C-alpha cells in the first residue's frame, strides 16, 4: 500500500508542477492582446487548465499527506535527507496549497471576503502559491533531482521574462491604443 501511495504521489507531483506552470503562463497571456495567437490560445484554455491543475494539485496534496504519514510512523524508510528538512518541505507544500486554495475560493466566490477581491489580488495569491510550489519541488522533489532541478531555474526564468515583457508592453501601450 505505502509503495503504491509513494508512486501515485510522485506521479501526481510530476503532473502537477507542469500544469501549474502552464496555468501561470496562460494566465500571463490571458489579458495581453499584444501576445497575439498566444493570447487567443490562453483565452480558450486558461480557466479549464487552471481547474485541472488544481484538481491534480489536490490529489498530490492528499497523497503527499498520506505518504508523509507513512514516513512519520515508520512504515516506509525515511528520506535521504534529514527529517526537519523533510517537514520543512512538507510545510512549504502546505503553504503552496493554502495560497492556491485561497486564490480559487476568491475566484469562485469573491463576495465571501469582507471586501471583494479583484483579479490582481486573486492572482497574487496564485503567483505566491506557484512560488511556494516551486520551492517545494526544488526542496523535496528529489526523486528526479537530475531532471527536476535543472529545469526549474530556466523555466521560472522564462516565466519571469514573459511577465516582465507583459508589464513592459502594458506600460508602453497607451490605454486607448490597439496592438498592431
């Protein structure tokens, strides 16, 4: 049972991070018409992709808690790194989940909060959740260290580049102008 949970947890994690990455990337393209065809594609898939990413994230979280429980009770061998490091990684993953859940709840039911949050606040929570998820993946996603860690830096750098490009385009474009 514990081996199956371990495999399912790792499999869900390997699907979760790319889905969250694509959700963030399509979110950047979503409201920026000057990205052309990428904007059009993002408008078609961003919400559905984000929902699917959240479902897989919840699956990974549930399996991760069960897997961590098996480590704590000694049903499986402890990870190669120290237990405080393991618990720190789990805590960062829980922080990522909390940020993403707040973003989803604020998106689905914005009147739930005393002052309804706009898209900027909601997406700030989503970005924070993605940042925590990235730290979580780099810290305790060590099962595929040779694959995961070399990809994290360049992929996050690309997201930052696209986000900065979006900010540059939005700042240089007058409010009433249309992109060519």
